């Protein structure tokens, strides 16, 4: 999974899956622009990358705002002169209050679409001209196993991530002649801040029993849904991303890989 000397831009890199992806890419030799809507989080992760001996910058960016995305890409290019790898990881499960309700609000549908679908497209479309001119690029979009099969807790989120898979396939075909690979990862069940919100909702619904802590709900869901019997980790996702971002995967494009312990097989 050698990505030595490559420059990666990772959105949503300030915590959760994004932090894991950044760590693995840095471990395998990449210099990284860590982007996050929370600049403080991005700075913390960028500092860790620097401590690993790689070059890194922190960039505050909102993927729902084109001017913010333009600034993120421009700042990355000014610092590193190129972008070899784009990881579209920024995502949300729902709007404020999602975890305390059953069903989706208009705000949930609007926000998940704007961040997960349109945000992924917006960042990709902004980076593409640079990659196309260089006739080289690796794009990895972070989707979800929720894109494969609906769940009781996340209709809007699942629909948005299904959109990410379709977008991935479309861009893979469109950009193939420019030597740009576009793939997706579908993470399974990871104990992250996002999954804590899902666990709270399941707790409200009594899906796995009553009077359980958020983490107990998560562990019960893992036991029921994951054939391998263990949760996935952010490093698991990072390892798959690093492979798809490397030249070992030069003939893989338009694909989506489940990192789910066998919960989804397709």
C-alpha cells in the first residue's frame, strides 16, 4: 500500500473514520491536507501527521459551500503543488436532533443530501480539472453499508450513501480516459461519534432491548449483524483506502468495497 511521495486531500479528516484514513495514509508515506469543518480538529490530526515525519496542513472547510471548497483546494495546491489522492469522507447521519426522534425530518433529508451527495460531488468537481491536466488521480469516496440495504434508523442517510455509489460509478466511467481511478468504500459498524448517534436512536426505539448504554446497544448490534462477530475499525477503512489510492490498484475503478465483517456480501 505504498503511497510514498503522494499528496492526499482528506475531507472530514478531523475525527472518526477520517482520522483513521489520515493515519494510515501518513503511515504509508503520503503528505496530507487534513480538511474538516472543525478547524481545531483538523489541526490536531495534522499535528499528528507531522509527528510521523510527513508534511501536513489543516484546512477548515464546509463541503456544502463552493467558495469554502475552492479555498480548501487552492490552499492545498499552494502548499503541495498537486493533489494525487482525494478522499471524500465528510459526511453526516442527520440534522441536529436526529438521535432523539424516530423517522426523518426535512432537515435530515436536506443536510444528508447536501453534505453526503452534493458535498462529495462538489469537492470532486473542484479537484478534477487539476487531476485531468496531470492525467493522474485516485479518488476514493466513503459511502456506507447503509447504501446496500435499508435500516430502520437511517432512511435519509442510506439514500444519500446510495447516491454516492452511483456517483462513484458515473465518475469512474467519465474520468477513465484521463487515468483517474474512482472507487468507494462501504464501512460497516465502527464505534465513532456518528455511530453513537445511531445507537441513541436505536435505544429510543428499543431495538436491542431497554435500559442499555449507547455502547451496549452498539455491541448488541454487532453481535446480531456481523458474522465475524467484531466491529470494524477506522484503521480497517484506512487500509482499504490506502490500497485503492495506491498504484497497486491502477486497474480497479468504479468499484465499491464493503468493510463490514461479512454483514453485507455482494
